[in-house]
C-alpha cells in the first residue's frame, strides 16, 4: 500500500532511547493513528504538535530527564 504524496518533510537526525520508538508506535496505534498494519507515527507527531503548548509543557515536565 503506497501513501499519497503529502506536503511533508523528513525528520531525521534526532536520537532517542531505543524504547521510545516502540512507545510511540504503541501509543500511535492506541490513539488511532494507523497505516496498514502499523503505526502512523508522523501523523501522531503532527497531532502532538497541535496541542496547546502550555498544556504540552505541563504534561512533559514530570518526565523530563537529561541524559549525557
């Protein structure tokens, strides 16, 4: 199943913990962001970006960690 051409850019060069990708996949599917048999992570990230920034900041404050 091919995807239609969308006005999107690649999001590369970011490093995350190995478990982060699996969590994103799982949450994306649970939230209904599905493509074929897998997760539509890009759509899910687009939706996160539309959340009110103040709410998003408050939600993420408790999980902020800095790994060196």
